[in-house]
């Protein structure tokens, strides 16, 4: 369901004002993350990957995906899954009412076994008409003749109520089948917003309250939609054990989905995402210092969906505009009463080293060598093809120049490298890389670093 919002019409002073200064909406995005780059399973059927390298505080990190062309923001690891950042102090909330790097409706999070539908949440990457849960509050706020008092457009609230009712109905229709076949989807399924929550939204007269409440309601509706998508897929497909999924080819993801980070996750859900459900799966690992890379980015935000939140974000432009002038009638970039903070005001550069945790898990590495068997039963290792971070160049290995993997030893870490491997570009020319494959064995009992 979409909502065709009209541009707000103001008859008096713009009432989109906050009672106190808040954190900018991107607060936390530039903080050094806690990186857990362990993997609990091996990805075997990798034929290509998309990646980028981020260098920060003397460390280099490769972020890659075997099924997605997205460049996701990496929020770091966390132990709890709060819906949004709802600090009791208004000054500790963000201008957009959302959870910053922990907002699972905007930023891919580490896979959650109890909420495996989060990766199905839709990204907000389309312009124009869209589902009402993606409509920004500042665009549907109406100012009344009273100072600092307004309301949400009635059409917006009605669309929210209708959309939520439809989502609840779809969930209720799926529940009987889910209870008999996929019970793990039921205990933690999203239950908010309720009818009472949306009734409260209609009664709000202060803009900052509307921002906070709408952000929470919209997040819940995005989750409900994701739950429905996952439930339908689970009901359509027969159950397959992880060892069966591991033998299937990885397919291209649906990049309309937000996706998940699979470091530290058990194999079952991520393998299903990769070979069937088309959920983007992302992996991060520390890049060895001896590896040479051509392009390096200097932070985790550049090139990602959240980059737009860091500079010129409308929620912050409104919140940081300062005291409202009597004659101010709108909040747009050409409004002389609106001061856009410079980049130095908005950004918080990290000042401490990135923390790396491993939890005793085997390291995640890229690219793992692909084992192929010829007609005589001989096994040869091939590196996966590489799609550059520009998304325009693809590499494939020349079989005769790739060294075979050594015999693998359980409970140890083994490293297999093939240097000076000749790779063929799509145009037929040659490219030589110093890194064709890097593999560490599962079941590691010590941290290689």
C-alpha cells in the first residue's frame, strides 16, 4: 500500500521543531566497530564475489558477498536486539527518532537465529511513491495556526492504519500453517504496532513526538512485511538439512532486501539465504598486511545506503536549523532561515583502534578456493571470480596456474595461497594478482592473530 503525500502546505510558522537539541541521525556510524570476523561454517559453492576494502586505524578489512552487489554498512557486533534507540533523555535521541547503526530496518545486522526474517526487510532505495512505512514524517506534517503545534496528515495516518491491518491479516492467515511446519518463526514474530499505537499517532500534536512514535510504528510494519515474506518462502519449500544446502550453488540475491551479516551464525539460515531465499549475505574479515589491493576506502560509510544520512539529511537539517524565525514558512534547502551544518559539524571520527573478537571460531576468509574434479577424479583448486568494487570487471582463473590445496587437518588452521596466478579479464587481457586464495580450516582452537 502506498501513500501519495502532497507537499505540506504551511499557513503559519513551521512547527517542525524540537524542544531540545538531539544527536544527529548518523551518530554512531563513524564510531569504530567491534568486529567479530569468525565463521562457524565454510562456504563451498562460491563462483564469484563482490567486495570492497576499508582501511581504518592501521587495520584493513575486506567486506564481501558471494551473492550480492550491495556495499553494506558494517555496524559491528552486538549482543542485544532493541527495536530502536529510545533513551529517556530527549537529548540522547536522534533527530530522526531511529536507532543509528543498530536500526535493523536501515542497516544490515548480524544474523539473529530468533529473528531470521530481518534480512528480508526492504531497503528504502526507490524514489516516489512507496509503502507508507517508508514515508518520512517531515513530509506529512501539517502546521496549524498555533505556535509549535501541528498534526500528521489524516491521509497518512489512515494509510498507516490500513497497511498495518492488512499486514496483521496476512500474518494471521499464515500462522496455522507455520505452527505445524516452522514453529521457530512464531515466538518472536513482530506484534507492533497495534491499533492503539496508531491511534496515538493520530493524536500527536508535537512534531518531535510524531517523529519518535512514527519511527517505531514504521519499523514494526517493515518487520511484519519481512516476516510474511519469509513465512511464505518457508511454506513453499521442503525442509533441507544444512549439509544438503551446502552442496547447492549460490544464486544471485534480491538486492531489494536489506540482507544480513553471517559472521558467527550457524549454517542453516545463511545457507538457505544463499542457495534459495535470495537474501544478501555479507562477510567481513581482516585483510593480511601482505595482500596488495588497488582501491581502499577510508571508512565504513562511503558508498553505502547510510551515506546520505551523514550529510544533508533532512531530519537533521530541520533539527539543526536553530530557533525558528517568525517568517519561516518551510524547511527546504533554499530556505534562507535554514543553516546546513558543514561536514565537520556532523561527523565524529573514530579515535580508538577497532576491537576484534573471535569467540574461538574459525576465521572467515576470502576467496576460498573452489574444488573441481575432472573426468579422472583428480581435484584441482580454483579461486572464485572477482567482481571489482566498481561492479564493472569480472575475473576468472586460468586452471593451469592454480596450486592445489594442501591436505586439510582437523582442528588446525591451514593456509593455502597461490601467488602470481594469471587471471583472464572479460575482455581477454591478463591480470596478475598476488592473492588467489586464502583458506583457514574450521574448528580452530586458537586465534591466528
